[in-house]
C-alpha cells in the first residue's frame, strides 16, 4: 500500500474511533431505556460508516461482521423488534467484537474467530426473529418469504402522478422535487454492501424534511432465477424526494458508494416511465432483492441449484459462518501497517484565536525591536512596558496552545463501559456504570495515561466493591449495583471520582490481611485513613482465591504509582454498607508547571506551588528535638517533621550524609520554612535559604536525560539558561515521616506516599 494510502488509512482509523464512541454512547442510551428514533439512527449510521470505510480499504473481515451487525440494527430501526435488555446486551457484545476487529485491522492482536462467529450468529438470530415476527402468513400456492429477508422500512409502491392540467395550469409549484436515479455496480454487492442502505438513507433525509419518498424499482433486466448471477447487479431505482431536500443531503448518501454506483441527482418535474408504471414491473416483490441479498453474507457458500427448486439455495439463518469466510484470515492480518501517528481534532475557533495571538506577537516583537534602538529615557520606559506586554501575550499564547491540546475525557470514560461489562461477565454481577462530566477537558498526554489506573480501579470496584446479587437483595439494596465515574475541574486541577454503592471497605478485614501478609505489625495503631491506604501497599489483596480479576496482589499499588507519576493524589472515603469513593486529583497538564523558585545549599530549585500550603519564618520556640536527633516543628498545635533541604539532597555545603543528625535548634532559628503537602495529605516543613520568585517552568524529564535522583521529579531551564531541579515533594515527605515515626518507618513512609 502506498504512503498516501497509508495516511488515508490512519484517518479512517481515527474516524473509526469516533464512530465507536458514538456507537458506545447510543447503545448506552438504549440500555438506559432511551430509544428515540434519532438515537437508533445514530447507532446505525456509526456501524454503516465503519463498514463503508472498511470496504474502501479491502478490510474484508471488518466489512463482513459490520454488515451483519448493520442488518440487525436495521431491524431495530424499522421497529421489527424492541430494544429489550437482552437485545441491547447482544449489541454491546457485538460492539466489542467490532472494536477488536478495527484494532486487528490497525495491526493489533488478532481476534478469536470463534468469538466473532458467536456474535455473528447472535446478530443473525435477532434479524431472523424480527423478520419472522413481521412476516404475515402467505396464501396457499404463493412463494413464502425467506426467513432472513429484511423488508425495507419504506413504501415501495409506485405513486401515480396527476397530469391533468386544467384551469389552474398557470399555478406552478414553488420548487421542483429532487429526483435521484441510481444503479449499483457488481462491486457494491461483492464487497458486502446493500442498495437498501441507500434507499434508507434517502428516506431518512426526506423524513427529516417532513416528507416521504416515492420509489420505483426497474427490474426489466432481471433474468430468470436459473440464470441469476449471485454477484451481478440487475436492479436500478428512481427516487423522488420532497422539494425541501437539499441536493447536498442527497449527495452525502452516496459518499461511501460513489465509486461502485452510477447515480444522478437533479431537480425536475417527476417523469414516470410507462414501463416502470407497469404493475408487473413496479411490483416491489421481495424475491429478487432477497435473491441478491442472500449471497452478501456468504457468497462462497451458495451453489447452483436447479431452477425448479427456488429455495434450496437459501442457507439456514442460524448456520454458523462457513469456513471459506474465516474472519480470522484476511489481508489485514498479513499487511504490515505503518505505526499510527498521534493526532488530535481541534475546534477551528481555537486555531483562529491562536493565530490572532501570534499576529499580536509579531507586532509586539517589531515594537520591541524598534524601541531597543532608542537610548533616551522615554524610549527605555516604553521598552519596559512593551516587555511587560510581551510577557502577558506569551502567557495568553500558552493558554491558547493548552486549549488546543485539551481534549475531553469522553474517549477514556466510554472505554470504561467495556471494562465494566467484561468484569461483570467474569463475576456474574449486574452493574450499571454511569458517566458524568465527559466533556471535562484535560491535556491529551494526561488522557492517554489515565486508561490503566481507571481500568484497575473499576475492575476492583466490580470484584470487591459491589456485593453479589444475593447479598445486595439480602441487604435491602437493588439487585443491580451502580458505579459512577465522574470528572470535573476544581481549583485549577481535574478531579476524577469513582463511586460505588457497594459494601464499603471492611477495615477490620483489611487490617487483619495486612498483619497476615506481614505488611504491618499486629500491635500497630492505625487511623481509618491509614487502614484505607493499606490497600495500595504492594502485595496486598483480600481476595481468597486468584482469579482473572484479582487475588495476585498487584493492581492498586500500580494505580498509586501511576497517579503519583502524573503529579496527582488519591483520596479514599468509605462508609460500611453504603459504598466507597475514590478521588484522583490531577494537574491539567504535564507540560508546564506553576512553581516557586527557592535557594538551598547554593542551588536554585523549583517546588510545585500546588504542594506549598504556606510559608513562614521559623521560631526557636516551635522547634522540638526527638531522641533520634531529628527535629519537628509545631504549627498551630500540629507537629510535622523538619526537612533541611540541602541535607536531604546532599548538596555541597550541607552536613555529610554519613552524619544524619539534623542541625541544632539554634541554627534553625529565623530559617525560611515551606509547609508542603503530598498527594495523600501528609505534611512536612522544608528548610530553605530563601524564596526568590514565582514562575512557570517547562517540565523536562531528568531520568531520560540523566538518571533518577532522590527528591527530584524533573528539571527545567530557567530564563538565564541555567538548569534547575524540580523537587519531588512526595518522596521528601515520605522519607521524613519514615525517619521520625517511632513505628515501622517503611510502613509509615509507604502510607504517607
């Protein structure tokens, strides 16, 4: 495949992601009982768009499955069956298979053919049931309508026209009807598409304008059944749409089939071909359409039959997918795809705003350049003002760029629906996931790193948080559990919460399990919050047996590490018998940081402002020495460890690391103190030489450019070109708490982290 085609293919996969999100949202609405006509249409259009695009690239496996999925949705659209709980459940399962087939076509893991065949058969059964329910008994001697025939949900009867021009002949219509004629090529049927979808699309745009379509089918070239070619196109159509329909709307219906269909769109007075008004020609009998539609799903399985046996060629509706149509095989399984290039879709007005700011930046640059040539005092004053304006403009451009990078969390949140469905299938529980705040925007890099933590948390909520159906009923709760996943902006950060209505955290069992696994001693006195945080300890698990979901002692500690690596914090709130709420507080971006410039040991460093609670000057009366030589400070009755920053980081001029004792209280008098807080709420007091400034810095990875350093999370380049370290407050606080606490230091440090 050429480079240009690969680029187009990547665009198709991006559109598939959007269509799958639309499909997820529509099916979720159907699951919640929202079955408006537009919701069903949106679901149908999503699958049809994926199928049409896949056919353009020869992704046969994807096309075949999407086709049978589309047929089943067509039955829902035409109201041959209702979106019951069982039906929507089958559709959700099919959506997961469709998503995996898209991923397979993209170069991902291959999909199990047995899983695809199972979903294929379920969808086929739905379509067959709907067709049989809507088919009236035929009279004796008439040909029975095949079980898999899906009647087109529109009127195919020819509509007579009145050509009687009488006294009011001069009264002409305000606008002429829109006439569409089309004839599919053989390739349209060979790729698994269906002319019915074109007719349905035209009917939809007519219905949107408050009108109906008039459809005539030309069957004059249709041969006898014995000579019928399974991959040959014989039929053509002429469709008259209301005058209110725009030509562009009709053109859009043919977007996916323009290369495989001859069509014309024109405004003219409806002209009825005498041959097409012949009842024998215009009769919308289903047999030819059905004879053409049957081979679409399995053309290789159809074999020639004698002309007198018109039904022998029809395969049973419930037959599994034949071997020649192995959905695991295909071009996409052997084709090497280019690595997917990351891209985002941005609202045009945001780009316009950014361009306006860039234009102002060019003007400001020219003004500064002109003023820099002046030596008079007035010119120097204007230069300083222009520099101030440039700084403000730079901040505006930064905000505009961040707005361009900002993406709603909807893409990640809707993926969690599948996580919960699969977890429910493994545990046998009935749980509904409710999404709130899906339009909350955060930096794209942050969105990409939220998937794994949210997956772990939701699987844990299903397995541990929500009780079994029997236990819920015994406790007087609804049989179906409920989990709410929400996002919102708060104080310049994003807050993501996962709330369930389960049994809550059994703190007694958590503590006993921690003691049994050697995580804490049996005589440890821990608060409720500290017991809650034990579930984030490595190796901790309350599961009695190992399953696909839990019991291996990994997962929750990975969540904590992932959130902390994003500069976030985790909070837990649990009420026994009523449920548990986990909260993630994260920065809006990982690229730029609001920081405070401080000096310690002769070095300039940056500490995140979000971690600084307050600043003060130390007083000797508030500092106390501990038996191990460490110092603590009392601030309004709360004691917290003192951290001499230069000593903790082993900076030049600080006491030797072989002598860990803290400096005497006299040396700490009148020192500058920064009260800092880590993600779990634990506090400590940093001793620094001075506070220099507040600024925004660009975050640069220090591990990828140098190596990991204790107490340092990243680095940045300051305005004077020097490199400054960004402090890791979590590591500093956890280390200090572990050093001053009389209880096991490693446990306290882990809990504080």
